[in-house]
C-alpha cells in the first residue's frame, strides 16, 4: 500500500523527502510539486518489530531509508500516532516540526539527536498515516455489503479492522462531533447508531451497488461528461458565429429554438451548430445559418423519435451513404412520397428510408424516427391534401357494427352451407337413379306437343 505521512498539528502539511540533499520537508498537500526530486508518497516495509524501511521511487530507482516507528498505543482511540526515528550510528534522530503557525505552508523538518526511543507526546513529534488513495469504510449487515458514510478505511501498520472519520467528505455531517466517533470498528454495528446524527445506524449506511448497477452509473456519468463537453464546444461555436455573422435576429432564433426543441433534437442542434462553424467562408453566411435553424425547427415538428439505439426493419425504400446528420437524412425522406420512417446510422453515416416499420432491431449506432403526419412533406402542401381528399382513409368501424357484421356473416355462411348440401345431395340422387335406371320422371312434360300429362301422374 502507498501512504502519505502527516504531522498531527498541521493536517494540511504532508511529509516529503528531498532526494538531492537527504532532507525531510513538510509541504502543503494541495501544492503541486514540479520538482521530481521531491517525493511525497511512500511504501512502508516491515523489517522487524518497530523497524521499517521507508521505500521511495525515484527515476525508476528504489530508495530505502531505515526508520523506527514508536507508536503511542495499540488501543483503537489512537492507533496511528507515532514518532519517527532515523538511526544514526549509535544514536537516533527524531523528526519534529518547527512550524507553530496554522498558516504555515512548508518548511524543512528538524532532526533532534536523542539516545532513547521513547514515545514523545508533544504534537511536534507526532505523525500519522493516510492512504495515498482513500479506501471506503465497508461493513456487512445481514450479509449485505455497505459503505459507511463519513468514514474512510484507517491506514494502519498495526491493524486494518477499523475506520476513521474524514471531515473532508461531503456526507461527514451525518456523524456526531465527539471523540468517541473519531474511530469505529466495522465489526461493531452498535457504534453506528451512537455516532449517527439522528441515532439511526441506517443513516450512515450506503448499499454497495452490484456490477450491473456500477456499469449503469458509469454510462450515466460518461454521458453527463460527454454532454458537458458538447455544450462547451457548442458555446464556443455560437460565440464564433455571433462574432462573424450574428445579430439580434440570429441570437433570438437560436435562443428560442434551443428552448422549444425536444431533447433528442437539442443534440442535433448542437452538432449542426458545430458543423456550421467549420464551413468555408462562402457557405458561412447569415442566410445559410437561418436556413439551418428553420430546417431543424421544421424537422422537429415533422418527425418524432420512434426508438433510440434501434433500427427499423420493414419495407425499405432506399439506403443512402455519406449523410452528415439526421436532418439531412430526414430531407432525403421528404424527397420520396412513400417514405414514412428513417433509421440513421451515426457511426457509418448511412440513412435508411422505409415505407413501413414492422419491427425494431437493436443497433447501438442507429436511431429511428417516424413522420408525425404522412401529409407533412416540407410543410403541409396542397398536392398531398388533394390526394387525401380523393382517397379518404377508411374510418375505424364502431364495435357494434363489427359485431353485427360478424353475426350476419355467420348466418350467411350457415345458410349457404345448407343450400350447398341440398344441391350436392340432389345431384348425387339424380346420378344414382340414372346409373341404376330407376328414375320415374314424367318425360312427356318435357314434350311441348303433348296435350298434357296422363292421369296416372295426377
């Protein structure tokens, strides 16, 4: 583990080592160290009992300095406090600070020659450890892992089963201000209740998320960072546009459009403004900029986001390559009368146009949009209105009409079946009587020259 070492009197100062002159220095921990001969992080390696090596890295080399650490106590209340002794032949040099001013920013630390290694209670001699990278304080409650708010894992060479209050954390206000709560043992959950500001141990617990939740939070934070970066780029582009071709009208149009656009079209607006700022001088005109804003406004009214990170699957009309953005793709769709849906691949800059979208498939690089009204094609136009008037859509039938139609259909099918059965049955009987010559039909009825049927048929 990598540690920093601080003096107990001045927590803003950390112990550093100057390789050039073999001197220890106390420096402000927030100060940027440019000199590579100054080392501020150490690895402490146990040799025997209280004897350690202070291990430092300097220009790909390892420097070891033998020290003796005399601890104040093995008790939990002050496990980190120690004096630092450096062996010098048969005597020892103890490190101490000479800084008595609270606003002291740096100074060379003194070495005091002493013959015995006893713990000195004066704050000038007392140092303590910190992890170079803070570790959260963890605890298990009913086999569920939690982080303890306001605490970090205590950096200790003697023990690692306790945590210390860290007032630099934003949530440390939830911990009471008393000596008892400076250090806690994670194995003792009752202390959490005593140290909580509202005497409820749940107040100091934060459940550790699982791997999937961590990835979700990572993606969310990444998107926030990305959004912030895009906003900075957009503001820079807007500033350039305003300086070159801007006036009150362009500023008003941009502001109003940014406030009225749906969230997905705000990203399109940002990207379009950035792209416009990279145009050549011939295209970099006020007229083109206004046209760009009006085009985005029209497409926002005309199209809506059907699915994010999905592509359409249906009756595809065309697939067009090298389309710079979604608005250009929507313009391509408006050139085809039957186009109703688009899927735009932002990575490969491919615009796919569809008449129908029966199914959506997962595709991280694609977003799918649909026309809000199939009438709308670069605005409402007369030709489409006339076509709709000539071919009005079929209105949705009421449920009562559907039920009556269903019943009438069943009756018609039933009656037709009975009639068909009778006809087939009569045909079969007629065929059989002809085959067996057993038909007794009044054939004279078929002769128009007879006077009438014989009496035997009456």
